[in-house]
C-alpha cells in the first residue's frame, strides 16, 4: 500500500491564550481519523503553524500522532530558514510522523508602490 493515496486532511492548529489549544486540536484530529481520512497533515498550509516556536510545533505533531491512531500523520516543516526546516524535520520524525511536508515560505515586502 502507498502512503500518499486518498484524502489527506489538513486540520487547523487552534490557538487559545497564545498557545496551541491542545484539547481542541486533539478533538479535530480524532474526528478526522474517525471520519476515515487516509492521512492527516499537521502543521500543513492551514492554521497558525508559522507562528509556533519549535517546541510548540513538536508538541502539535506529537498530539496529532497520538490522536490519529492508525491514520498516518504527515508533518509540515516549512520555515524561512533551512536550519529550522532541518530541525523541524528531526523533531517531526522523532514525534512519529510518517512523512514530511515542506512548503516554501513566501515573503513579501511592501515598497509602497503598486
């Protein structure tokens, strides 16, 4: 069987009181797993992942892996610095992620001219 087939859900990463809302995130991941998705991508291209520090990202992947049961969890590791991407990759693999998703970061500078 192939890992990347079917429907991969990209749950939001809910924030409460300036931290990952662990209970809400676990509920979302559990609902997706119960609904029968083929994989779950934590810290993908949705939610507040870009604003989380390294420990918060690691925590989110650990929570997703635990809550997903047998459903494979992919972990988003995107960052503007290669060094941080590599650190996030190591953390995600240690947390049990089945695969990694690395989105290139987009930055925009406003020059004031349109």
